C-alpha cells in the first residue's frame, strides 16, 4: 500500500497541539507554578442557562419512549435551521432553509468541504491565518498561493486581479489578527471570485464579536456572494460550544461549478459520510438563537469584550504595537525587542508563566508576532496582563 505522501510536507504536529505539549512539559517540570493560558481560543464561561435548560430537556426526551429521537436528518433538524434563518434576518440576510447544513463545528466543515474540489486547484490563503486552511490543503496536495498580510495592509489583504485562484479563504473577523473586512472590501473579493469562477470559503466563526452595524457579519450581506461563496460558522465562540460541538455551513443553491450544484454535492457528501449532530446538541443550539438565549450569550460575550479592552489598554500602556481586540476576541501583538514568535513564547512561559500563541504558527508573515486570546476569566486575564506588563 501507499500512504498519503502529502503528510510529509506538514509540520509534525498541529499548532495548538505543539503549544499544549510545551505547556504540559513546563507544568510537569514546575508543578508549583500557576500557568495562565491566553493561548488557544477556548471559552471559559459555561453554557448560558437557556441553553442548558433546552439541552437537559432534550436529554430527558432521549430517555422517554414517547419523545425519543433516533437518527435525524444528516443536514440538521428544521427547528435549528429555522432559528439560524431568523438570526441571519437580524443583519438583513435571507437564507433558504435548504442552503443550511448543521455540523459538529467549523473546523470539521472547513476540512470536509474540500471533498467537493479537485486537488488540481490553486488555493489562495492569507498569511497569517487559521492554520486549518493551510494544513488541510497540504494534506490533499493542492497548490497553495499565499496572500501576504501585514501592518501595511492592516492585515486585510485585497485581491490582485492578475492572481489566478480557484479556492479562496477569507476569515473575518480574522483569526489570528482580529482585523475585520468592511462591506466594500468584501464586495471587491466577491467581484474577483465571480470573475475568476472561484469559490470563497468564508469563515464567520467570530461574527458575534462584530458590534458595529457598518461591519458585515456574513458574506451574504454582499451582492453576488450567493454565486461564489460558502460560509462556515460555529456556536463555539458565540455560545460557548467548544466542548459541546455544533456549527453550520451555508451552501447557496446558486453556487454552480462544473455544471454541478455544490449544494447538491455537499448534501450527497454529508448524507454519505455523516449521520448528523445529536438531537440534544441541536436543541441546545436552537436555544442559543432564541431571544432569551441571544441575550444570555451577549452577557457572556460582554465579559470577553471587557477582557479584550483590558488587554488592549495594558499593551497600549506598555507601548506594544498591536491590532484586534475590538470586534474580535484576539489581540495580535508585535514581539518586543525583536524576538521571534517562539523566543517570546518561551521567555513569557519561563519568566511570567503566561501562554500565548506564536504568530509564526499562523504563517510566515506571522513571524515576530504573538496572539493573545480574551476568552480567559476576568481574574486570570487581569493577572496575566499584569505579569506580561512586568515582564515587558
Ligand atoms: C484558535 O485558538 O485559533 C481556535 O480556538 C482554534 C479552533 O477554533 O479550532
């Protein structure tokens, strides 16, 4: 047999596994030290009460013969899809119910959606960006062209009409930099993709952090996006589902490539390879989109927003160049004293017992930068920033 040789081109371990391993090794060597983690973007607040209530009730349904649910539709229950439809109406987007596919999270869908595309395609990936886009395409052996992002373009690269691309990844609000595309900028991307016949994979996982009505939550706020874009989103950061697992992908019926409907292909793929998200999780997710659930989620989000504000102020006072933290749970800072990303990681761990994520893990252009997350508890965040301030 032959293995998939493309795996040889990957880093030995995934970025966040590498960070977790370093943290575990340091903790084992220093059992008395309390490490504070501003590394992986994992939430710390529990599920909001209306979500827990719906979740619990649905678990009880599963133990009652008259309310029990076996296999559900692979693409998700209508009750959840309808509540997502309602949510999108808040920012003026009307989604046909059949365009929505419920899954166990954005990361899985971002990897799995690649089943629809030939390996002989050029993939355009901003650098730096969420490493899943790069790694999943490397695994499949696709050609990758990187779009350089940096302080000069506000970490928001724009299309080059002479650049050929078939699959384009955009993430806004951006992981890791926290930068957010305006509607006008996204309109340029949509126009470019439609001219190229390319498909945009739009990662909206952090849309709940957008607070300005001027900034887009969804690529479907842009005219022409239904002809060229797939949107992937998740309840992980919006409603605290990192350990509960639920997300969704929108594949518009207008999206036709090679004479085939991508929506029909995705339905075929999901019905073949996926048996759907569990009934209790979908009930919990639907509760997050209810009026009561949305209000409870906003309360939690405001805790993370106030962490981000505190972090921004601490970096500002220390005179450290940074972006993000406004419509985003991430702050993206320049490493001090010309340190590389991993040098700063090691020093911060060694001297302040604070974990962050090295910017170079998000791409070559992330070298010399460092990502901090605002998903910690307010107490730990304040203490971590105090330790960072002293260290700097
Ligand atoms: C991150 O830290 O970038 C994310 O939490 C990872 C993820 O969502 O998979």
